[in-house]
């Protein structure tokens, strides 16, 4: 129990705070008892978890990436900087011309269209959508 003394507009009040059950408080003001309903405190919002699809799930509808150990990477389009693959515009067997966009790489919150440096046939796709790559990683092999 807590006791308080107030003076409001020259009137003196002695307030005793009794039991508080949920949001109902029992107050005694100058000997007279009152039941007071207090506003409920809003529950703090819980942060919603951010869920990103796994790279394997994101690439399920794409052609599987080539086995990276068996590909001749000398003729590959390589990542100019680290980033995440957001789109693959070609598939194995496609004919491309110099300047055609083959992969979209997101780096520093910018989408970068990576283009073929020469004309030829796509012989391997070494990455999948959602995969993180480092600078100079082989992305697509064109021969």
C-alpha cells in the first residue's frame, strides 16, 4: 500500500493505493473507497523475423549450376566485384552475341548487367540465383 497527500486547487486529499488486480486499482480518497479502471499498457510489438529463401530453393526452377571443378573457366564471364546473383539470362546451349546480358549481379544495392565479351555458345552456367560470388569467380562459360 502506498499513501500520497495532494493539494489540488486548495483542497487536500489523502490517497491510499490498495490492491491492483490486472487493470483495476482500489483507491481510498479521504476515507472513501473507489474502484479505478486503468488503461491497459499496449503490448510492445515484437519484431517480425526477416526470412530469405535459401539459394537452393530460389534456383529450383533454373538449370542446375555446372560442376565448378570440371569447367574450362578461361572463356568465362567473371564477376567484376563481389555480390549476389539475382538473375541468369542464359542457359547451357544458348547462342549469345558480344554485348548480350548473361547475368545480373547485385553489388552495393545496385543491379549490374554483366555482358558477354564475345559471341559464342554457352557451355556452362557456374552459378545459381541467390548465390554469393567473389571478384573474379566464373559465372558463365562461353566458347
